[in-house]
C-alpha cells in the first residue's frame, strides 16, 4: 500500500505559544479515527511532541505522552473514563534514527494501524506505504531551530524532551488519500 504523492489540500495555521500548539493537536484529535496516520515534521524544538500531547489529550489516552526517541514507539491506551471512551489508542513513533521504510516495517506498526491513531515524528519518506491516506503536518519555528541544529558536532548530546519555548510557529497541514478529501474544521478557542 502506498499513499498518493500529491495532497488533496493544504492549510496553513499559526500558533504563537506552546499552549496554542497543544490546543490545535487536541482539536485535531476530535476528527481522528482508528486507522488514521499523522506524519509530523519539523526541526528540533518545533513542537512535534507538544502537538502530540494535545492529540493524546483530545483522544483521551493515558497521560504522559513524551517523545519516544530512544524506545522508538510508545503506545498510549484509550482511557475508559476519558473524553472519548472506547476511542482509539495513540501509537506515537519517533523515526528520527530510522533510515528507511524497511526499518519502519521492522517495528511492526501494521498490527496497530487499524485500531489506533498512529503519529510518526520524522516520518516523511519513511511511512507513506503504511496507509493510502495520511495527514502530514509540518511545524516551523520562527527563530532558532535550524540554525542551532547546524552548529551541532557529531558527539553532541541532544535533549529531545526540552520544553517548547513560546515563540511563533507556522503549522502547515496537508491531506492525502480518500480519508482526507478536504481539510478538517479545526476552528475553536486558541
């Protein structure tokens, strides 16, 4: 299975704080269903994990969504007393250290794809084969990120769980495949 190469639509949003990024993720969770694939891209500190924490809150999964950088995959089960009892689990993947679609296949996401919402950070060009439909979300920091990353030496240690700072972000969403023929309505409080 391989998703389409061209998006059906593109929508650009902005968030000026980490709280707004989190809230956008929570609003998107309201339209997500089991089987949905969300691919997050953006430089270090762009807000991918903050966005995913919002998704988790909106899906009503167990608290404690953190970046799965060193374990690659974390499964957050839906809570029966949460806002969406009986809703999908959240499978959170960090593909930063994975070099190919074959390495993605080795972590066996196919077993949870139909029953969970799967969010893959750093997944572009690695996970498109998992579903005929997907949302791609790019988070861009207004300052910092890329310039800071380019100064890292090979032996430097990165703190992937560093809290987001409040700075403007541009969030570009694209929908691919039959599940996403039009942009979801994400209007709501910011």
